[in-house]
C-alpha cells in the first residue's frame, strides 16, 4: 500500500469524525459533541499555532488514519515539545504502515518547528500499538498521574 501524509483539510471532516469516533470507542470514552466540535475547529484554525492534525491517505486517496498533536512550552528546554495526543488508523487497514508513516511525519513536523522532542502515551494493554512504538521511540519509566477538574 502506498501511503501519503498531509495536513487535514475541511473536506476531511466526515471521515475524521468517523475515525475519531472509532478512536473514542476503542478507548471506551464518551466525549460530548461540543468537545469534538471544538477539537475539529481548533485543528482547522490556521491561527491555532499549538495544535495540528495530519492524515494518512491510502492508495485511493481516502483518509485511513489521523494524528492530532499539541505543541507546548517546557521548563527543561528553550524549545517547544510536541505531544502526540491522538493516533488512530482504520482497523481494516492496520499493519500496512499508516501508523508508522504518521509518526514519522510528526517527527518531520517537529523538526521543522524546531521542537526539542515528541512524546506520547498509550494504554499499557495496547500491545499492537506498543509493538510499533517500540520500533520508533524509547519508552520511559515515567508514570502518568491526572487530576480531573
């Protein structure tokens, strides 16, 4: 399969929303339509300098996956860092290189934006994703804690 990566466009909305719902379903998370609408608007907003989305296209030019990223400041470097927040590939087309291509495109985007590093997290039980991630990045010993507000 030939995979092309590009920035998201308004024409991708229906497919992005379909894949986004698949991502939320995978993680068994119910997100309000308002949050999804706001996320979509931010991803498309050319004035939103800290959030971006790339999509993977298959042989026929259809969107088969996406990656949403957030750039932010960091106290340990003068440069921004890139948080790869969401990555999802259509389950029917997995293991054909789209996930790898999306992460590599984020790497290039991070370099172009002079980022210090890219990081992400996944559920410990997500063994198929972790098999890919282990070939692309170094795991860490850091544990995530959260306080919901």
